[in-house]
């Protein structure tokens, strides 16, 4: 049912991305209100709360969900915890915004879809690139037919150097295919409007040899064949010494559109006769507007009782591509989708 009341939101997880969401909810999302923050590390929750002027913090997210002022939760926990948190949110009757990746296995992704449907509340996955102005410009060019028949897509995520710490353990995060490249797999599906039918991938741990013992990589490539006949290329690297490098490109029979690395953001649409340029370090700055927009979109879906722009089905699809990519690398062969 439609409501004009701002959505009361509780944040679960006071890590890096939780800090971003907290500050947006506190100051920049007019149709939502940050009501509380929960983290098993209560001092981390207090530190993030201090940035927002909020006093309501919990060391137990289940206790936070008893707060009747909270209509929805933003889940920014490590991936391996998401199943239990989503179940608790469903049991408490809350709408759910779940950071990517939504699960580590397809079985868990399917279970998340099942329990979220049973709860009858909104469920949105945190693929903020769909809300970024540059990506939206590329998408609009595709949808308007400016590119013609799609032939080739490319998307990459290259992160600045970081310490190999707990986040890098694939048992916790899902690893580079499921976590880092998850955004790119979603971008490919969204821009193309098509599903993956086969995947072939490879990866190495050259810059961070310690990742080998964890069963992960620092540099990967994925080639995806799409149902619409186009090919897509995704690459990821964990040691982009020159900064946070995010790009996307679509080539078609009538032109091309791409989003290039830039000071803030930069989109181009090119055809035979003309080129248009629209110019607008670290992901929090590059996707500042997109992170705000995805939360505003989530709140709007709740208030207006509409389908969120990024659904649990979209989250599952990115997980499936990531699992197929890892399987392809290990088995050194192309993997057909859907996975059995």
C-alpha cells in the first residue's frame, strides 16, 4: 500500500560500506530515516553512529529488529552471514536491502529468494552501478537503439592496493569472482538485457601470492557468451596502483557507448557522424551519487509498493556467473549456464 511516510531503516554492519550507507541514510536520502545501527563490534557501531548524530546502537541485530520504528534493514555484513540475517529480518517483517554478493552458493541464493518471497516484503540487492549517472547514460543509449545490434560488451573492476586480510578469504567474501566481479556480471546482464549462456575464465595470484593459500586470485578474466548473441569480457585486478579503475563499454552495429575512467565520471556515445562527451579515487567518491540513489530507490519501492530496480533474481544471476567463472578456471573449460 502506498505511504508518504519516510522509511525507518536499521543498518546491520558497521564496516566500510556500512559507514557509507549510514551517512547517506542520515543526511542524503529524503524518503528514509536512519533509526539504528547494529554490529557485533559495538564500538564499531558507536563510531559510525557518531558520524551521523545517532544514539541508537546495538551489539545484537536481532534486538534492533524489535524496534518498531524500523521498517527496513540494510544488510552490510560479510556474505557468509547474510542468510541468517535475512531470515531474522523476514521473521521480523522488515523490508530488506542486501549488499552484494547476496550468497556464496546457488542453493543459498535460491533459499534467500524463497524466504524473502514468503515474507512478502521488498528485497533489493546492492548493485549501485545501475544508479550511477554515467552508466544510466550508456543504458539509455542502448535502449534508444543508438548502438544498433549489440556485438561486444566489456566491464572491469580494478582496485587500489590493499592488505590481504580477512575480506580476501573466499570462505568469507566469496573471492574475486563472486565479490569483486559481481558488479561487472550484473552490469553485463543489465546493459545487455540478456542472460549468460556460457562462461570461460582464468585467474592468477601474482601480485599477492598469499592469496594462493586461500584459494583466491588477484587478477582474473571472464568471457561470457550471451543469449542475444553478443560476447562480454570482464576483468578484475586487486592492484591498480594508479587508482580506482571502473570502466564499461558496449559496441554495436550502429555505434558504441562507454563509461571511462575519469576524475568523477565520464560517459561517451559515439556514432559515425558524431561523438558526445559528458563529464561529470576510491569507490566511495566514484559512486557517491549511486550509493545515495540506490537507497532512495529502495525506499521509494517500499513507499510506492513497486518492484525494486535490482531484485533477488538479479543477485542470484551474478552469483551463478561468478560460480561458473571459478569452475571454468579450475576445470580449464567453458561452463554452460544455467548451472546444474
